[in-house]
C-alpha cells in the first residue's frame, strides 16, 4: 500500500481529449518514474473522447509502483484550472507540471527532476524549447514568433532573462507553491505562474528540452489566438496584479516621464517621444517604489533648469542617469536597515 508521506515528487498532468497519446504517456511515466516515492495526478479536464476510460483502465491494472490519482472535471474549464485542481491533491516536496500531448520529452522531465533534487538552492526550473542542441520539430512560424515575443515582453516587464515562458514543462519546490496563488484558468496560467514566482523572489532556472510540435489534426489545442490573449495576461500580471503602492508608483512615474518626453522632438515627433517615455515610465514604476521614483523625478526636474534647447535635453538625460546611480547607492545603504522596504 502506498503511503502518501513517502511521496517526494508529485506530477500533475492536465488531460483534454488525448486518447491517442495518453497510453503511451503512461508507459513513459512508468519507465521513468516507477517508484513509490512518486505520485502522478491525471486531471481530466472534461474530455469527450476515451481519455478518462483509458486512464482508469490503466489505474485498475495496478502494474506500476507509483501512486496514480485521477481527478475528473465535468466541464472543460482550461489548463490553468486543471493545474490548480491538481495542486490541491499534491503531497510531494517537488511538483512537476507537464502536458499530456507528448510534444515534450518525458526523459527531459526526469533530468530536470534529478537536477532540482541534487541542488537544494534551486527551487524552480522551467523547460525551454529554445535552448540546447536537443531535437526540435516546429513548422508553425507564427506560434513560435508569438511565444518568443511574449517571453521578451515578460523579461522587460519583470527584469528577467527567460527564453521560453510558455513551455509546459516545469518543476517547482513546495516552497514556491506555498507562496503563490494561481487564478488564471486557461493557457494564461504559464504567465500567471511565472510572474508570481518572480514577485516572490524565486530565481527561475532553465533547462533545454526537446520539442515535437503537433498539428491541429494531431490534436493541438492552443492556437495563435491564445498567443494573442497572452498579451492581455502579461499586461494584467504586470500592471494590475500589484500592491497599491506599486500601482501608485506606476501612475506617478508614467506621468512625469511623459513630461520628460515632451522635451524631445517637434510636432508628431514630440508625440512619439511622449508615448515612448510614457512606456518607459511604466517600466520605472514597476521597478522602483514611490521614494526612489520621486528621487528620479526631482533629479529630472533639477536637470531641466540647466542649458537651453538641446542643452536642456542633454542635461535631463544626465540627471536621469545620475538618479539611477543614486537610487542604487541608497538601496545598498538601507538594505540591512528597517527602512529597506522603502527602496
């Protein structure tokens, strides 16, 4: 009999109409994870094919050593919802998230689990389809382009350097799970998860994985529309899911950076610079709290009193750069004091 307190690794697999792949996946899981220290949680997200029947038949055969749990969701509510339901049932120290469609190699998930178990400092590893020299098959240019653009935007918004925020293969320590609260129900879960990990100051490591893209005929569920929807989730995660203090800082810095932009260009060019600096102000507000962003504003205001014409523009830029260095110095100065939360 399986003892849940022996479980070290919990594997969550959302399933929606995968009857042509699910048996092969279960066999691969048996090959790589056939230990009583592992639990596999299959979350059937309202499948209308034979996926659930196949999984239950496999479970009844009991020709494996891992603990197999099956969760049935009546209606198809989305990958994010399935993951959240699966998380409620996990007991392992580590939680592995993977898809059921075999686009990603189960062997890579095993390698990732070994790495995180061997290094206690690592709390989170994301698979990346864009790293390493492993096998790849992907002939859908637009989907690939949107994925890379989303990763770039995520990096800008959250000061990260992640190559593949949308990869479905991830492994997390229990500490990470205990510090986040997921809410997105569809494919936007990847952005919801990554943004909360970063906000809680966990470092995201990446591991190159193989990738075998499926066509729509082969059962591909995500579309370019989901890719476009992810832009909304990026904006929501960065500019709305914040504390009141950060939202005030974003509003404040975007206004005064628009003012800075008004010193550049003429006519339509001036409007363009105002828009660019407004966006830049949003990014400043994300990364600096009210006191540091006020310091930036005061430095810029001081710089505007010097020079004439282009000289004033240059002076503003110089004082802006000086304000960044000054804030960095203050942050280090107050880092070990009770006032560190101000910076």
